[in-house]
């Protein structure tokens, strides 16, 4: 059971990291887009990336389950480091990325769960995003994904190292 939980955790962490990394790898090209081009391209991400984004909270849940099954030692601490990295990645989403998403989606009619998710703003910062110019919003969104990709990559490396050591 432990091995299966480790494999599923690694897959979830890898997918969560990959989504942020995909955005980060686009950064140089997207910074060259005009406002019109950027605003036309930005909404294409939400259907697929929203579905794949479920791997991020699931990875946190599975890492906690792993930690509950592991004893103190190198594997435990590497897994704890992976959890901390993924938690930082998730925190960066809610603090930096999420408030900007509503600006990009203002002309898109989200329905059901997607509408609830994108309107959720526990820090009431979505309205603040509308006061910034598009370049500031673009930079915040793009660079937040680079930060998230860094945390995700660190989490994946720590988890894979834990698997290799254990």
C-alpha cells in the first residue's frame, strides 16, 4: 500500500508541477504579445488547466497520507519537504495567481463549479486586480507561474529522492 501511495503521490505532484512549468515555459513568448493578442490567448487555458489543476490539492492530500504512514527518518523528511514545497506552490496560486484569473475571465461565462471556483476570493483581492493595468496583471500572472513551477519542481525532486532513498 505504501508503494502505491508513493507512486500516486509522485504522479499527482508531477502533473501539478507540469502545468505550472508549461505556463513558465511560455513566459518569454507571451511577454512579446500585444495587449490584444494576449487577451485573446489567455482564456484558452482555463478548461484544461482547471481540470488538471485538481492534481494540486490532491497531491497535498496524498502527501499528508504518506507522512502519516512514514516513520521519522530521511524518507519522512524528504516527503515533508515535498509537502512544504507543494503547499508553497498552492499558496502562491491563491495569493498571486487566482485574483488575476477573474480579470482574464471577465468576458467568459463560466458555469457551475468553474464559476464558483473562479469567483472564490477569501482575501477579497479580485476587485484589486481590476485596478491594475494589463501589463501589471500579465506580469503578475506569468511570473507567479514561474514561482509556482519552481516550488513544484522542488517538490517533485524531493519526493522522487524520497522514493529513491527509501
